[in-house]
């Protein structure tokens, strides 16, 4: 029961991140950098307090994959935060959750995994859902379209992190996440320096408070809760519970931020999430979230990006 509460709590918290990001007056790259710095520090403290260690010897063998996946995490965050600036939290999140579909389609080409009829059907239906979210059938606004495209761009890099993780075999669980955050910091630091530098001194108290919540709570504490729960949950169970994240994001968007969502977008979002869940329920641990959980069962798991995460 404790494990279920931990994953439900962490996923629900991930779904609220958009409401806090909206009140952080920083460029997306700089926000991503500070998030990685704060989260890496929080996870390092957790590793020390738990006596788990950082697994540096294992990390050396797969350093190139950790750097590439860490870079993908950084770019993923930049694009996702940009999506929040152009469209609603709900639309940004729904477009972002197209990532499992990308992983499903890419895996047969990259890892020679069999693509089943169920996966093909779910891919087609999820894609139709994406068309409704984008608003092709009703001529959506240019701002919404830009935001959704940023969300899809983030989904591509989110998916790439999952695909990289399928090749990382020796660095387990939260240690993998820690090194990926360090790699993200190495990539994001020069990017921020070349695109305007730091604006931290210009932030007010509210902005700093929201930044600390996103870094310490949403990333540091929630990631630790998430990885802790994976030790005791079945792969499929954790996979399905993870979809509390987008549902919470939609609830925050509509009920708290008072952002509008059309019937077409609601139906399209339901198709993306619904058919992704159907795919995972049928294929067990073969899709995006399932791959991460299957790795957890053998070597301690790893980040999917989502989240940050996904977010």
C-alpha cells in the first residue's frame, strides 16, 4: 500500500508542475538548468542518506550513453517548458504523452522487436487522437499549434531517453537518473551562457519559491518517491498508475488555471491516453513505461524522462 501511495502521490505531483512553471519568469533553458541542478543535489543527498552510493564504477562503462541521454533530457525539458508558454497545460501534456507511441514504433527498427497488430492499431488510433488535439479538423489557433509542436518535440526527446535507456544495462535505477541529470547540466550550462546568461537575480520571491518547488519537490523528492515505489510494484501496475500524471495535469489546467479545452481536444486526448494504456495493458512491459519498469525489476530501473521527468 505504501508503494502505491508513493507512485500515486508522485504522479499526481508531476501533473501539477505546469501551474508552477507558469510563475517562473525564466527562459526555458535556464529553468531546465536550475531544475537539473536542484534535482541532482537532492538525489545526491538521498543517495548518501540511504547508503546506496552513486555506482560510479558502473557509470564509467556506459558514460557515452549517459551523456547522450542526459542531453536528451535537457532538450526535452526546454521544449516542454516552451510548450507551456504557447498552449494550455492540458494540451502540452497530452501532446507530450505521444512519446510512448513513438517508442512503440521505433523499437522494432532499433531493437528488432516484433510490432504486433495491437500495437499498430493503437498507434493509428493514438495518431488520430493527436490530429484532434492539434485541431486540424477545426483550424486551431497558431499559438496552440506552436505549443503542441513544442510538446511533440519534447515527446521525441522523451522517447529518445527511453530508447537510450534500453541500451544502458549496468547503471541501475536512481543512479542512472543522477548521472543523466549531471549530463544535462553539462549540456545546458553552455547553452544558457550562449543564450543570455543567468536571470536568477532578477526573480522575485514568488518566482524563486516556485523554482524551488519544481526543483526540490517535483524533481528531487518525487523522483525518489517514484523510484522507491518501483521496488514493490508489478510492472503493469506501475505503468497504468503512471497515467495519473496527465489526468492530474488536465484537472489542474481546467479546474485551477481555468484554461479551456474543446470537445475535439478532450476526445483526442482521451484517444491518446486510452489507446496507449490499452497497448501497455495488452503488451505488458514492452512499451515506454513498461520498458522502464522491466528494467527496474532486473537492475533497478531508470528515468523515462518524465517525467520527466517526464516533466
